[in-house]
């Protein structure tokens, strides 16, 4: 469904920083109505200064956001989100520390009213190399990270430059092809996590004021095979972390192309902006010339 509610799944082992990241998202929602779903008993993990009102299973948050627990019935909770008035703009699921994101994603994929926007998995940069070799928890961490569209290494600000570089090389060898970023003090641009930017309002250059990222806008010179383009962006090795925008498909319809890591999706909404696709990557790693050739505008 072109109007399906986007869902981002945030996973990672205990202590990786998922709750910190969720609270950061809420503080920087930028006008988006976010619905946070957590599989937790007891107090919901939202910073007290963000809370406007609180009930048994739901917290109202400044800016129109909400947080609630879904217990054992995620499908019902997601269906409820789609019927809310006003409807959330985006749902974020914070998985438990031992959950396998791929298994949760299967539930999302079964529902027509929502669509999986991406799986973001956090890993503690200080402990991941030791933990993944642990005979008790290593397999869980390995499977969590294998499910990721985007891997976020946290706590890297506590590592020196040599240790960071070594960790990046180790992760790239262990999980080849995975989109990988380093998060200092738990900071990750909202647009990378949620793909929430409007393609027609982004200019080339820095990615929304963040010095570590770069963005480029591409306007195809002619109609393209939207599915083929999406796959080329996701798997072509052009340094893309996120891409989003509209193109004219060979079928004559206006297509919305969305990419996160190696996940690619094409839909055909009833209304679409002028053709333009925004590509976001790490500064110095975004292959601008190669992407221009992919889009046929270079």
C-alpha cells in the first residue's frame, strides 16, 4: 500500500544504547508524530522531561508523539497505530535486547497497513568484539547484526582513532556489505534512521547540517526502470546509507524509490513530487560520479 504506515525496527543487545537513541529521536522529531512501541514491562523508557501525560500502557510526549508497550501482540498494536486519529507519521519499534529483528520484521511484513522502512541494529563499540565471541550470547549478537539494514556502532567516542579504525575494519570483514556508521554520544541523524526527509526540500552538500555526512540530489534525465534503479542504489557499492525520491518509471507512472543499506523498495503513490532522488552517505565515501552515471545525468 502506498499509504502504509512506515515502521523502523531498532534492535541490538542489552546495553547497546537503544533507549538512548529512541529518546534522541523524540527530542529531535522535527514535527513528526512518532509512535514508539516497546516490549517492556513496568516503566516505559522515556526521559521524564519529555512526558506530557502518562497512563497504564501509554505515554503522551511533547510534539504529538506517543510511547506504548505492545506486550505479546505486536500485530494488534501496529493495527491500532494505523487507526489512530491523528495517525502517527512513523512507528519505531524498540526490540528487547535478546530479540532477533528479522523475526519481528516478519510480523510487520504480514500486515498490509504498515511497511517495514528499515532495520537498524546497534552494537556497543567497546564490547562487541568480545561479546560476539562469547559462547552464550555470541550467536544472538551475530544474528541480530546479520538482520540489519544499517548497523550503528555506539560509544565509539570512548575509543581512540586507532581502535575505531580497527573496529570498523573488523566489522566490515565480519558483516560485508552492511551499511555501517559510528555514533558519537549516541547521535545519529534522524533522516538516516527514519528516511523522513522530503526529497524536494533537500539540497546537495552536507546531510542536514551534520559534518560527518554528505548528501547529493540526482534528477534522472529520462524515465527509468524504478526497480532496477533501486537495486543498483542498494547493491552497487556507491556508499549510500539512505536514498529517497521520485522518478518517472518506464511504465509511465511516478515511482517512489526508498533505500536503506541494501534494502530497496519501490512504490507508486497516488501523488508524487517532481523527479529527484536524495542520496545520503558518509562524507568522502559517497560516490557522486558513479551515482551520476547510474541516474544517467553524468
